[in-house]
C-alpha cells in the first residue's frame, strides 16, 4: 500500500506548478520517489547517474520556489538535469534518454521551454546567467536567473571570469554551488544551517541594508560593519573570496534537506544583486553503490539495481583508452621524464593505473583545458616529456594554447586525443567532429589516426619519439580487437600502408574508417589505403597512385570541411594530379545522440553507406 501511495504522489507531478500545490511536508516524500524513479529508469537505459541522485532535493526546491520557465534555470554541464527533466513534463520519456530520437542527454532548448539554454560543456553557466541577467535588467517584472554549478565546474577559469564580471556589474543573479566533493568546506551542521537561514532572512537583509544606507558613508563604521559580517559568517564559511568578487555569500547548507532549501531559496528570491549559495550534496545520494563508487556510476551502462553491477561487466573488451594506459605506464617505467596531464578525465582517459604507479608525474589540473596545455609547455621547456590526455571536444577549449604555447615554440608535447569522431549517446556537445580540421592547419604539428589498437600503440610511441608537437587521435571504444604490443614497435613518420590493391579506384581511409571501408574496397575491387597520417601526408604514395587510378575517395570520421580529405584535395590541386577526388566524412551539421553505429550510418560512413556512396559517385 505504501508503495502505491508513493507512486501516486509522483504520478501527480507533471510540471513545476504541481510541486507548488504540495504541502511542504510532502516534499521529502516526493524527493524519495524521484530518486527511486531515477534508479529504476537509468538502471535500464544507462546514462548519467551519480550527479543526478545528488541534486534531487535541490531540483525539487528550485522548481518549488522559482517560477520556471519564466524564471531562468541554467544547469552547468547539464549531466545532472535528469530530475529537472522528470519534473518538467518528460518523465514518461526518460527511458529514451541518449537514444536516437529520444531525450537529449543534456538540457536542450528545442526539447523543452524549461531548458533555458542548450549545454554540454562545463564552467559556462555563470557567464550565460550573467548575460541573461544584464539583458533582463530593464524589463518590467524581470525574471530571476539562477545558475547551478558543481561537479568541479567551478575550477574552470571561465567560471571565475564570470564571477568577477557579474559581481563588478552587480548582475541580478543567483549562483548555486552544488558542492559534492567537499572541495571548499567541511561537512555542514546545525550551526551552519541556522546561520544561513538567519543571514538570508528578510529581517536580516533589511537590517543590513538599512545600516549601510544610514552609516555606510562613514569609513570607520563601514569598516566595522564589514568586519562584523565577516565575524558572523567568515569564521565558519568561505565567504570572503566570493564577497570580494562582489557576491553576497550564503551557506553552506545541507543540499539534501529540501525544507531548508525551500526556505533559503525563498529568502534569496527576494534579494536583488549577485548572490552565491553554497550547497553541500552527496554524489550518488540514496543509492549505496553510487555513494561508494562515485566514478563508475557517474555515467553508466545499464546495470542491476540490486547490486550496482553493470550488465555485461564480465565481457571486457579492449578499448583505445586501455591501449593508451598500457603504453603510458610502460613508457613511464623506462623514461623518468614522462609526465601525464589530464583536465579532470583521469579514469575516462585511461590514466588510473598511471596515477597509482607514478603519482609524482601524474597531474590532474581539474577542468582547466587551457591550463593543461600551457602547463605542458612549461614542462617541455624545461626538458621534461609531457603527454596531454584529453577528449577531442574538450581540446577545442585550448586552441589558442596549442597554437601559441606549444606549436609556435615547437615544443616536445604529445597529445593523446580520446573520443575522436562520433562518440554516440552523449551527442553533439561531445562528438569529436572537428579536431582534424582545426589541428592540421597549425604549423609544426604531426597528426596520426590509428586504424586498430596495435597501430595506436605504435603511433603513441612514434609521437613520443618525435621531436616536436605530435597528435594521436582515436575513437571511443575499441577497434578490430587485434591487440598485441609486440606487433608494431616502430612506425615511419608520414608513411601510409596499402591494405588491398585494386584498380581504378583508390579509397584513402583515415583512422577508424579503414575498417569500415574494407567491404567497399572488396566489392568494388578498389585499392584500400590506410593513410595513418593526416599531417604529413604520404605524398610520394599519392603521386604513384594517381598514375594508376582514376578516382581518389577519402573517408574520415571528421567534418569534411578542412579535414583529412581536404588535405588530399589541396595536394592534388597543388600538384595538378590527373585524378578525380571525392571526400566522404561527417556532414556540415551537428550530429545528434544515438549509438555510434546509428550516427555513422546516418552520415553514410557505415560499411554499406561507404560502398553505395562510392558507386553513386562513379556512376
């Protein structure tokens, strides 16, 4: 009976207006149901999990207090927005999340009016909220603007740039720090909770503002008032930093006490200007397996809710990240100058073992991609051998640093770029669709793309040995499963490899597209070339092939514009080679979420799609 009663309560909540109808005493019960719904749903579909469990109470309180969607709610990164989706008319479609044609993995403006912005990368919420607050300041009955930032996103330099600006201009916004790592403050208690409720109350605010109005022009009194506030709050909370930036600081408070959250948010809603609320939460809250293992259940495949064990855990396939892990640990054992750098992607990039074995040479700089790259330049300038392990879509944020701090100085830095090409369920914000285009135009860089795991190992070695900046980019997951470290020990820079000799048609495939091009090469009796290098191209081989082939077909999992195929086309034009060329790659649009196979098929880059496209071009 109790279970049916609980289900009926959540069934009655379709939009935030329904939350406002509930007595405040019912809110903890609602939070429990939302958490149970999350566990049940994500265990079947997979998806982001731990962070969502941690923000259930905060999400319920925000929608209870604020008038969304009129009031604007900005989620940083957005992987903690599942409870938000459940409470804004999308709970019946949560089972479609991250699937092709289903709910997006992050907030998306075209999906719901409750999603104020589309987002998928970190440390952007305060900048966006600041712009919205400034744009709305002259509007009648202006809406509230709330930015929720957490999961390490406050480490990003952009977040502090935004705090500095918003505080300086007095933007009317509320920034909520969802602190689930206890990186700023110790555990909260009754005293902290009481003081925050007191400090945010209307009576306290009126008293403070009236005192400033009457006495604030007297320097001695002004100094005393500031000191008194610091003594009231600063002894137990890190208020000074944020208040120096122009924000009124409140907190920390327990992010799982929904009643207190509602009271405090209600008070802060009545205050104007830059406000900063520090909320302490537990990642994975309410699900013991997620609380114990915050990383593996941060984002997860479908799992058994009784044990937390992912479905198919016993079937472990080698991934490119595993290959990188093997390579960097072996290389570090032999070379004490090797340093590994990651911007908060240790586990995802395959650096867990390295961190255990070589802690002094492991550098997780937090969500700070620009710093990661320039930090590598400093290590290299002093004779060390840095390896920057980073996701393709995250590397975009450090483009200036790659050019000015690495390539311009021709420094010896290896970039191991994971998640290149289509990543699948995480969608447009995480696809590595552009790295070949934005990297190949930079002088001094060499760029490699392996067709399988063995080649990845060899390319990492070649790039590390090369004196200058080098890039190895590889996709999410694995290749053809052929992995033997001893098979490829050396690789000549700038040399391609012919896989199959045919006639008339030469398929020039890059990286992961070599495997997908094999069927077309066989059916069309085409020459298949594993190009291996995007920069430098194997120009000697291209000239020879142009003498015996009529058509060049380039295939890559990067946008066509400016990519590897463009490099081939430019070479053909420059050398005036008598051959027709056609470039196949990702189209000029942002590819949405779905499985990697589904999105490649949509782009015509699956086995059958490549063959059909070549045949159509020839005809």
